[in-house]
């Protein structure tokens, strides 16, 4: 089977590419990635020379290029990760999220429709459900209540993908995952940001009171879920994928400081971001029941593994935190007084 992976040089996409090539020696992977700030071919150094792997640099929002790629490759399945995926960046500048997440998804769906691609797996997020009061958990039929330009663009792309299934009979599956963490994650997200700042003895900026609750999913567990959905998922369905471990952000930061051997005096509370969702929670019962998947990685074990990876890959961290990243960090955190 030939799989077209979009955004395969990003954090989750590259983990999926590595796992897919390792899991099934008959699979071939074509990786379409624009190589924006979060795309890094160093994430794929272990597979880049494989005869079953091909990298194509391109923009999913370039409809002509996408159509030509589908015509040439004729993939058996699309696994669509490519997205502008950071809430803070979508608040600072909404246009890239709307262009990539909505229009880019449209270009891919159109190419898949024209070339009759057998399966289109659209990878989304639990953020589309918005903030939930305890003890609610979102199942796949829960109303969509996105709060940020990022989550709104993802909710729109989810609905667009599902509409192609209903209107054009394109075999579409949507997955919605909780917060991922693990090696190779770009250090703008909570866990790698806190790890890298702790290693440098820099302040760890915590939004508001730090009691925003997130469900944490180790990236390899997420990728295993996607492989299970490719194998056993039903077209037209939505599958939630969670880690079954919900923690307040403040507690996650404390565990990172303990794992890095640093003092809690590095914690710095800063002004909250606009419309910050208080609590995400979702039920993964459906994907477990239909595919047999379940998360395997205990959070503290996964966190220790992740901290160790960042410590052992200082050059990777320094590389991705240079240039554009420092400009973003300054813009987002420099004047965010509590």
C-alpha cells in the first residue's frame, strides 16, 4: 500500500512515518510537507534513505501541485496531518491557520475525489469540542464549540472532510486526538517548552492560574491508534483518541521540574491567553471497541522518556529554537505580565 502523508516532517507526522515504515515492510510512504518552522527533515533521518520513502516539498494549499501529486503517485490512502497547529500563533496571526487548515484540506479532498483515492484519514483535535465542565466527556457526537482561530479552522476542516464523504462518497475517516507529547516536538507546545526552558534555567511561563486541564497522549500511542483506524476504521466515522490521563497544566509543569531536577522557583505565572479553554475531556471508548486500540504509555514514564530525549538531543533543540522561534517567543511572552 502507498500512503500519502501530509505534514510528515512535523512532530506527529514524522512519528507516524517512522512507525508506518517500521510496522509494515510492504508499505510505501510519500511525505508531502511545506517545511514551515515546525517541519524538520532531521525528524526523519532514520528513514530518509529507505527505498520505500519519498519526500516531496510542497504546500497543501497549492491546488495544482496537489492535483499533480495525486495523479503521479495514485496513493491508496491519505493520512492528513499538515496544519498550522498552534493556538497562540493563530491568535497572533489567524490567516495561516485558515489558509492551511481549511483551504489546504479542501485542495487535498478535491484531489482525492478526482483521483478516487480509496481512503482519506483526516487527523484532527479534541480542541474542536471546546471547554467542557466536569464531569462531561465529549464523545464523537458532542457539539463542536471551538474557541480559537486554530480550533475553529480544524472544526471547519473536519466538517468539510465529512461532507466529501456524504456528498461525493469519498471514503473519509476523521480522528480527534488529545494533547500529544514525546520526542521531536517543537518547543512552542507546553511540555517541550517547559523542558527546554528548565534545561536552560529560564522561567517557565504558565498561563493564568495554571489550572487548565488537558488529557495527555504519548505520540506513539496516537500513531498506533491511526494505524488501527486505517486497518479497522469505518468510512464516514469519527474516532476520538485520548490518553486517559487528565492533569492541570500546573501539575504537568511541576512533574517536568521534578524530572529535570529543577526548582519550582522557575515557575512564572503570566497573563492568560484570550478565550483559553479551561478543560478538555473526551471519550475514546469507540476506537477502543472497534479497533482494539488502547494507550500503553503511562504519563510519568512517557514524560521521563521525553525529558531524556531532549537532554540527549541538545543540538536538535538549539537548531529549532534559533531564528524564527526566538522572534515568536519574544512576541508572545515578552509583555505578558500577570
